[in-house]
């Protein structure tokens, strides 16, 4: 039952986030809410990278390199197809992780640089929250964002 619940949580997160993600195009990927905020494309790439990098805390291997965490938006999100692939593969990794782990795995601890030692299920919940949080930023940027000139706030 636990695996089914976790699979449903990931599926719901994927579906809910898709309402924003599916509207991202090359044309709107440079929109920002202000001159100081990240672009839609950068945020989207950040989500894809983070799913993979969070999965590495669950001992799921990844070849994905961090180009967005703690970084300034210098155009890392221009390739929307690549970001879409990162996000899609990330969700596959989450589903596979759930499929391969026993129930007791989720109550075991994991060491993270940002939360310290926490139960794996809490990190798992954070991954889903993180996706939703940034999907909301993307949605708002799609509705209210614009292209800013260099240095414009």
C-alpha cells in the first residue's frame, strides 16, 4: 500500500506541475517577473537538475551536473527540450526509486547539506514541494512576466 501511495503522490505532482511545464516554449522561456529574478527557462532547468540531484541522496546515480543551484541565470535554461527531458527523466527516477525500495527504507535517515540528517520520506516530500513551488513561479511568470534589458529591475 505504501508504494502505491508514494507512486500516486509522484504522479499527482507530475500532473499538477505539467499545467505550467507544458506551456513553456522557447519563445516564453526568457520571461521574468523582475530583472532580478530567474527566467522561466532557468527555473525549469533548475527543477530538472534538482530532481536528479535530490535522487542522488537516495543513492540513485545521475550524470546531471549542477548549473543552476546557487547560480545566477546566465541563460542556462535556453534549451527547453533538454530541460523537458531532464524533468521527465527525473520523474521516471522517482517512480523507479519507489518501485525498488522496501517500506522501511523511507523511515531511514539521509544526510543532506541543507537540512542535516532527516528521514528519507521528508526529503522525498521536499522534492515534490520543490517541484510545485517552482511550477508556481513559472505559472506566475507566464502570466505576468516580461523580457528585461540587462541591468533593468
